[in-house]
């Protein structure tokens, strides 16, 4: 079995409009059993991605005593986000998550189009299901 991001990412990605309420984001995450939503922003002819996570909601809504119905995703999202590439090994992906202290990475192709989402949970499942290998071993089998 492959040790590449493309084989463990989730697709399609659940996206949300930046002007949606945080209440709507919370409902969407709960109903989809996910912990993050990608926000797609257009800046002239460039696509920029943002993300809103359950951690953002915990820290910026609940702990701050803000009303999620009166707060937009734009107000609490992180942007721009770090992204992963589908041809990265899971080891490369794990290192990037560790370096950036994140648990979710949108996956984009060479044209910067959103094609998936890889999470720390996906890495955990891969390690449990296929075992773990070093980066060198992964490139041999990938």
C-alpha cells in the first residue's frame, strides 16, 4: 500500500463561504463528522485558501464568549494556510504538520486547485493500518 498523501487524503473537501456564520460552520462540521472546513477566497485571479477548525471555534468563540451566530467564519479563520501536495510522502506531510504546528492541510495540485484534505487522524490511520516506514523506504514503495 502507498505511503503518499494522495492515497490517504479525504476528497472531496468540505468548503464554506467566508461570510457564513460560525454557527453554520459548527453544524456542518458536526453533521459531517469533521474537524475543519476550507474557505476558498479569490484575490483578483489568484485563489487563496483559509481554514476554520474546531480549535479555532474553541479558542476564538467558546473561550472568548463570542456568539457563533453573530460571528462570521472570516473573523476567526486562518489564512493563508499551509498546503500539502498529493505526491508528498506521509513522512514529509507529518514533518510539515509538526513544523507548522497544524493538524489539517488542504491538498492542492500543481495549478493550486483544491483536491483533498489530509489530517493528523489520516496519518494515524495510515500508521496503524500499513505500519510506518522511514522516508527512504516510503520513496521506494511510493
